[in-house]
C-alpha cells in the first residue's frame, strides 16, 4: 500500500472540468512535483490533498485512511504558499509557533520546537523580527518552518519560489530539498518551472488541461518524453515530421532525407506521418558516420548564450537548433554555410501522437 493514494480524482467547477480522472501512488519520503502550465490542474490536485477543495468524485487515502472529506486540520498536512501568508503582526518565532499554539502544545515544548525549527532554517538570530523586516527568501524559510513545526505527515508546496528572484530561488530550492531529505517527509511540490522540477524531484507528474501526460523520474521525463506536449514543455526541443518507409528497420524520411530510429516501429505505421523529437544538445556538427543519423542543412543563425552557443540550421522545411559548448578554440560555421548535423539513433525519439 502506498503512503498517499489518489484514486480517480475528478473536479468540476460548474460546467468547467479542472481535473480528469487523476490517479497517483506516492511512497513514504518521496518528493513528487506536479509540473505544467497555468490552469493545467496541478494546484487543484494539491488543494484537494490539503482539504481546501472537495473532489467531485474520487478518493484520497493517507496511510490507508480515507481523508477525502476529512477537515484540513485533521489531515496532518503542512502547506507552504506562494505568497508566504505570514501573520504581519507576529514575530518570526510567533509565526512558526502558531500551529503549535492552536494544537495547545505545552509552552515549554512549543518553545523548544520553535527553536529547533529556527535552527533548521538557519534563522535563529531573526526570531524577534517581523515579516516586513525580512527578505523574500527569509520569509519563505519562515513559512516552511511554520509548515513543518507541527510534524505533518505530508508537506505541500504551492509554487513557493515563484515570487523570488533567480539566485534566491535556486538557493532556496536546494535548501528545501536538503530539508526534505533530512526529515524524510513525503512532499508534493507544484511548479510551472521545468528547471525546478528537474533539479529536485524524485518523480515528476507532467500535466496539461486537467490530465496527466506522463509520470517519471526527471531523467526519463527529459530524455524519453512520450507526447508532443511533454517533449515541448520540458526543455528545448526540435520537432520534426517524418514519413515511415520501413517500420521494421525504423526508417523514416524527413524532408527527403532518410533517418533511422533505435527501435522498430509498429508494422501498421508504414506510409504514416510521425512526429520525431530531437534535443539540441544531442546534435553534433560532423560528417555522416556509420551507425549515426545525419541531416544536410544550412546555417541560418548563431546565438551566443554564455556557456553555450546555439546554432539554427535549416533542413528544407524544418529549422533545427543545436547547442555546442562555448570553446574559444572552436571554429564556428558562418551563416549560409552548409553543414552536416549528426546524432545517434537513440537520440531520435518517435512521439506517441501522429503528426497533424
């Protein structure tokens, strides 16, 4: 039995369906991220786990107990919001200890727990300050400590880093992951930021229009996307349309040039149009080689991005982006120059949907 089970969850707001038949099993101590664009249903799932929303149908079980219609305060979950939601008239220590006071914990035990949380977030010297005297990153650390103070069974984080600037966001997400591992607490994180999801998750649930597109480890989600949406949403991607000419041999023609996939295709794909995906970093500027695919192209644009140089090259109807590391000794091609784009069979992914 999984620690947290979500079974056939469905949510409608009047005629609008926010979530379609959501299923998920989360193990104890896992860090799960719901990733997707605004309005895809990820926060709706989080709010139903927390008890802020009631499902139209479906079941939520925590350690085998049906909590679908149990009050939020009786679920033993901690919640961290995007907006911090700290009480402005309370000090840092009072904010952290608020849930302990509501739970009527003895004052001595509550004070000890608050002190423990302050040490955990490395802010013991700010215990007497008020929220307005803190930076955004410090306020979110306090919000995290408040959510953890009452020792919840599940920690829920609703885009907690989106209001912070880039450097603080990176630092705080690393702190959140380190704390989660140290405490071993089951956590569900919501974000629209693919880099956040890839960097801190055990598993990622990619969502779109109220449905789950794919669930998997970060490496699987990035390297082996199953649908066009996942491939396009997670990382930069080249999408190509090809026609299958020999399914058994994995042979596909793209703009008059033949490519080969790593695995055979279904026999009934013969003559069909299929969508292919290719990551920019998987492509090399090299002549054709045995066991590798190659596309003849012409350089259209070169962009310097710091550590990476992005080259855009045209293959008849398709434009392909490839990334190379910035090397002062590398001689880059010029605009209008013919080039060969080489990549392995394994890097050419055939997506589930047919091309349209």
